[in-house]
């Protein structure tokens, strides 16, 4: 099977896919992801990084008919994909798939929404395009294996651009041959280094991947195409970036295995790296049992967590999202970790500084390592009281993981927490109902009820 055959296989599946083909559980899980990403995007749209990107996009991309979060005026599809993709990931509060180590929703949804609004399609076609794009993104993640991520590449942007191109192509109703070209173009332009973690470039790279995917579909529609077998050829994607590793059979599962049904997305309770969720869960539980502020907190985690959350005392809110001392300190100082804590003022709060001074983070060893065996995202947290009492809690799987899912009700509370301060309680309630009925909207423009138009 050549790589062109892989591109053709993807394209043939996308061109023939309809919402009726996906199992009902996939519909439900896809709707949950859309609800979550819209909420966190609304909350993220006012972030300083997103405002800066929005200001640039307004000048460089010009007007259009697409919803640009944070703007009162509509913009071009490119502007919408870039800005909304940045907003979706700027709080690091969006969902994640461990199949491909990707934040698929944060890249694919902004692209699909922009493409759908650009061509004026239905809510049902938009939902189908979103599912298609995420399924392609995650199938490629499985095909390249986690090796791509651990080599130092940021798979959210790299594979997300290809998944976004697939989703945009479906939203634009391109034929199979044109979808092949879109995939080739996206693969030729996809990029991302994991070294950007902790910098403003990480969410911006999410927006750029969304824009790349959209542009790939637009260029393909205009008649541009890349070389045949771009992923598998000599000097191609797999050879240059992944030492030739490419499990083609994973791509062949499209249409037979749906990630939304088999391994749904992990949703976050806290706006920090997913690898920090268990530690905060464990600390809040241990502190509740202790009944008083601890004088010392010890957090033991697998080495991979520290690799993904490398910062100690953070210098800025972006570093804070990848800092276990911050996450635990915020939980102690503020009772939890919320988007409102990702500010310079919170980082300067003496309560946070005092809490971080009493926290020790280390690689799990001995009993803790045994307790966390096979739990790459788990944590053991021990808190000590002034009278010598010690309480330890082990969380192998944090709430929100597919094995320990957040309920629909909890997800709606998270959505309202993010959306209410931005569009008001009534506006958030109305938007929630439209998201629930997305596949029944005659026109995707109805989703935001004219917001941004």
C-alpha cells in the first residue's frame, strides 16, 4: 500500500462519510467535545495572547462572514480559524486524545466552523465534518505512534493541520481527488516543536494549524496539489520526522473504528496540562481529609509528567499551566485552579508564593512508584499538618479521563462557568441549547445566533 493509497483511502472515506455512518455514542461524544471547546474558546478569547492575534488577523485577513470570537465584526475564514484556534487552546482547558497525543478538537473545530460558515452549510454537515477531521487526526496519531511526540514534535499542530484539512474539505463538500490534494498540501506544511510548551506560541501554533488546514482545503479547491506519496516517499513526512515509522493499518480502520466511540476525549477539570489533573485531584481530596492547611505537601509523579510540566515557580501565566508547583499552590491558596487564576495578579499573590514554598515535587520512587505503575498521568500526594498528621492520596486516573469520565451535567457546568461571564447567563443558556441541537440547524450561521455579524 503506497502513501498515496493512504491519502486516497482517507479521501474516499471522507467523501463517502455521513453522520448516519457513525454510531450514536460517537454523535454524543462529538457533541460533548464541541460543547467543551466552544466554552473554553469563549473564555480564552479575552486572553492577552488571543487579543494580540485577533488584532493582527483583523488587519491582515480582512472582512468576511465567519465568526471571530472576541470581535464584534465577522472576519474571513482564515482569520476565524487562526483566532478561534488560538482561543481554543490558550487556557489549555480543551480536551485531549491520548491515542495520538493530540488536542484534536482545538484544531479541527475552529477550522470546520470557519469552512462551514464560509460556504454556508448546515449544522448536520458541520457535525459530520468535525467527526471526520478528528477521526483522521487520531488515526494518523495511531499510525505515527507516540514516537512522533516523544521525538520532540508537537503533534497537536503537526497532525492537527492534516485533520483540520480533512474536516474543512468535508465541510466544503470537496470530491475525493481534491481531498487527496488537501491532505498532501497540509502534510507538506504541517509543523510543530514541543519546545514551545510554556510559551504563548503554543496556543498560537494551534491557531496556525487550524489556518493551515483551512488553507490546504482552499488551495486544493483552487487546483493546487502536492507531490504523490508525500508522507511515505523518500524525504517525505514519515522518513524525515518519524524515522519511517508509519502503521498504515491504523488509517485503514477509518469507518470501522471511531475514536469518539472506542476511546473518547479526556476532558479537563482545571486549565492546566492534562498531566497535572491527577495531582490537583489528589491534593484537594487529601486536604479535605486533613481538615486544615498543610504545612508541607509532597507530590510524587512519573518522570513523564515532569517532562511535560517542566516549570517550577512560573514567571508568567503560560508557564503556570505547565507547572506542578503552581497547580498545587493554586489549589492550596485559592481552593482550586480556575481560568481566573491564570493572571499576573494571581502569580504575584503572596498566598500563592507561600503555598509554593511548602510544596515538593519529585519523581515517584519506592511505594509511590509501585502505586503508579502503568498510570502515566497519575499522582501520589501527601499532606502534613502542623501536629504531625499525614494524609496520602493516590489518583491513578483523574476525573475527566475516558476511564473516569466527566458527566454531561459536569461538562455543562464547566461550559456555563466559561461562557456566562462572556455572553451572559441567558446567552450561554441559549447557546447551550443550539449546541445540543447542532445537527438540526438548517444553517451553521444559526449556531452563534448572529454573534460577530
